[in-house]
C-alpha cells in the first residue's frame, strides 16, 4: 500500500470543543502518524501520514467534525513529502 502525507487546515468552531483529542483517537484508529495543533487564527492544523485508504477515511471524519461540539466550515488539504513520524501527537 502506498503511504501518503497530507497537511490539513480546518476552519470553523474547532478550538475548545475537543477537536484535537478526537482527531488523535481517529488517527490512532486508522493507524496514522503525525500531529494536530491549534493555530493562533482559531483554526486547527493537522499533519497526517498513512495509507491512502486510511487517510481518505480519516479526512472524511475531519470534514464532518470529529467532535460532537465542533462545526467545520472549511478544510484545506495539501499533499506533502513523507516525514519521519513515529506516532500521532497533539502539539
């Protein structure tokens, strides 16, 4: 299976609603490595790496708002070169 790396910027009500912790649990479920972090502009930035199939499933969940209290307005996704991650973490 092909490994891919994506960078995802998520906009909407995504801070203070458990978004990063829920993102971490889904990343672990889909065996992804990378990180998730709040940004000063109120968005959340995700670096995720794994199989194309698992990234697709993960991205579908992110776009619909992984936390019950989150509301995603807009998502930007970019493919990036592979990184040397060992786990998925919250920054």
